[in-house]
């Protein structure tokens, strides 16, 4: 799996130094943190359900998922980085959470394994994002939901125009922020798509339901 960010060689270092969480918080802002909770709600998980968190990083979304499915459910957090997964262990309550080192573009699960799939601010770093979306759709059961939260430029407490300028200034060093059209990507795969308002221009929340 290729990463978009030019900071990607330091991805493992971020995990080892516990810098990933603060860096994500800096980029997505308080509203981005709250959006994780909203994103999990959009999965409409029942107690006992199963869900995969793709590009889980240090597991910031895992507690919300665990609360949604309960101890009888199953939550799998997947990431390519052992250091990130080590940082996620404190959030991986077992049961229902399990962590798996793996590639978002080649998930090690059978078709239709999960009731839902989610990625919060992770797919923005994946270069071959279409393959990752294909995999998320593949491992979800018919009738299940795929939810993607993304950040398109820094989400600081400033006007969007200023945040866009700051992001443009970071481009020589970092290509983390994208303008990917996740509603289109999910619709192209035959899902029923809803774009959920986020009230922050930097953030998007896309829900796709399998038929």
C-alpha cells in the first residue's frame, strides 16, 4: 500500500513517539474529533454486530465502535504500521476489539464478513484509494454500510479561505490533504450514497449502503 504523504517515511516514527494523535488533532480540529462519533452513528450498528476500522492508526475511533457493538460484537482495527497498532492497544478493549496489521488495499477477510466498514481520516493517506474502497465494499455484507470521514485541508478555528491557503503552503512538504470525491467513488461501486453535513468546509462525511 502506497502512502500519499511525503512525511510517510516517518509514519512509524510518529507512532513510536506518540505523535500521531496530536498531529491528527492539529489537522482535523475539535470538530474533526467530534465527527468520529457522528461517523460511527451513521454505521447504524446493533449490539453484537461486526465492523472493520480501516487505517485505524492509533485507534481513536475504536472506543466509539466498541460501545456501539458491545462485548458480544466484533471490532477489527487494521493498519499497516506496527507502531500505530501498538499505540492503539490501550483503546482496544478485548472483547470486542482486535487489532490486525494489514494492507487497506488487500484486506485479509472473506467477502461479506462485516456488518459495516469505516475509515476516519485514514484513506486520505492512501495513494491507491480506489483499491482500498473496493476492499471496504467487498468485506461488507449486503445491506451493510461503509462510512468515510475525510479532511480536505487544515481545519483550524479560522475562515476556510485561510485554512486553504495554509494547506496550499504545506504542499511542498505534505500531500496528506486531498479533494477526493468519496460520494462518487462509492456511487461508482453501486452503493446508495448520502453526504452527511459536517458544518465545516474542511471535513466530509460520506455514507454508502450496499444493496
